[in-house]
C-alpha cells in the first residue's frame, strides 16, 4: 500500500521503510546518508535501506507534506553543500504516531491470541 493511500484511508499502514524514515527524522533533522545510518542504528541492523528506496520515500514524503527540506544549514566546516537536510513536519509526526498506535493495537491483538508472549523485563 503506498503512502498516498492514507488520504483515502487514514488507518492505512505505512510501509516499514517509510515508518523507519519518519522515526529517524523524529529525533532530529538529518541528511540522506545520516537517515540511512539512523534507520540501521534504530533497527539494530535489521533494516538497511538502499539509496533508491530512501530517495523514493523522501520524494513521496515531501509531496505528502510529511517532511520538508530544511533551509538553514550547519556551519560550512561541518557541511557538504551537496547534502539536503530534512525535517519532520507536524503532519509527518501525526502520521508516524498514527502508525505507531496501529502497530501497538496489532501487537495487543497478537498477545490476546497468544501469538506473542508478555514483554520480558530488560
């Protein structure tokens, strides 16, 4: 299901990759390569996005208004002029929150059906 289908159905699931990108941007503004590394870090290495997948997600997320390209840039000595930095919008945060809630309900149902056990203490 594409992210665009959320317009027709607000309960529609995001792709796993899109959700991970929105989660990565929920922490701070990042450029493309930093998003790839943050997704990998947050997922414990379970999710590794290709650059093609990432830039497709960024293009769609920009069109949906879930992210914006940041206008301000880091200091020149800390920046590469080729980089584009992205920021999660309030709408993007709401979309990510709705997806997290949907997943939370899904996990609760899995526990009710005894497919998934109780959470083990860390």
